[in-house]
C-alpha cells in the first residue's frame, strides 16, 4: 500500500465497516474520536445490528435497541452511523451486499477504511472482510455505473477484535490516550459491553487491551491494527500516511 501524507488542513474521512453494531466502536473508537476531534470526518457502517445474541429480547426488539445504541455511540465519537439491511448470523457474501457497500463508499468518499480481519470464529466477521474487499474494487472502477462516481480508498486497516484472532499480527499502534475516556463512554452505550447480554467481559477485555497496546507503544493507551499483508509497517500517533499533525 502506497503511503500518502496529507498536508495540514486536508480533511480526512475515516470509515469503519463492521459486521454488527458495536464491533468497530470497540476496536477503533478511540482512533475515530481522535480524528473527529482534530476536525476530520468519520462514519461507521453496520452491516447487521447483531440482534440475535440477547438472552431475553426477541431479535426484532434487540435490533431496535442496538441501532439506538449505535447512534448514541457514534454521536459521542463524532461519527455518522450507517445501517445496511442484513441480519445477524445471516450476512451473505454476494454482489448485492458488495454493491450496496460500494455505493456507500462512493457517496462518503472515505480516505481510510477499518474493518475485520479475514480469519474469525464468527462467520459474519469473515464475510465482512470479503464484502469489503469486493466493495473496494467495485467502488474504485469507473466501469461500474452506480449513482455516485468512482472512488478509490487510500488506506485499509484491520481492527483487533477478540473474535478475529487467527493470524492477526498487529503492526500499527495508535496512541488514543487523549480520547480514551470518550471511547469508553461511547462503547458503554451498548448493553452487551456493560454486561448482562453475554458472559464475555467486553469492557474489561478491550480497556485492558488498550493498556497492553499502550505499554508496547510507550504511551498510556493505544489501539492496534493490522495492515494488508505485504504493506510497509509503521508506528505513530496516527494511522500511517494519515497524520493528524
């Protein structure tokens, strides 16, 4: 991936694409907040609400709850929430969903996309990786005649998700110390993060992971990412090639 440096004053757009509401806020919320507070734009695309995991609520009820939680979390992070019409644990990998996402990419014109790593214990996460790969190609090629003109994304990063561990090797560490509290406030908008939906301790896991990554970077808190295989590796206070300074 070619490294591109943006001059002071150039407004960036960071887009995070997650399988379920909450996925991208957990892995990249601190970074998203860091960019939006520096005057840049961000959007979080949710391919499904992730509505089938509640022990008491019906999927339809939990979907409504998670969509509202996503909107509140995005507002805190300074981002826009975008929802595609697919169902939890039924996310397809086909032309329809790739073209829908490609249209969103063309409309919003992100410079950077953050998404899931390809090897996951959750099929929706693995499928999201494939959907993003296909959508990026469709969005970039003018031969595909869509509503908006072609747009090529400059940077692609994979977030560190506990369900996507196989072969994930973090090689990008971003200091989120300045936005750590904002990030924690945002992710706590989700009931599943606060506890009571799942036995997995999401809040403990991700906040402690931020401490661990911060230790490795030499700062208080950090979030880690993986660049596409074969890309040059970087560490710093921002996403490589998309500096805030």
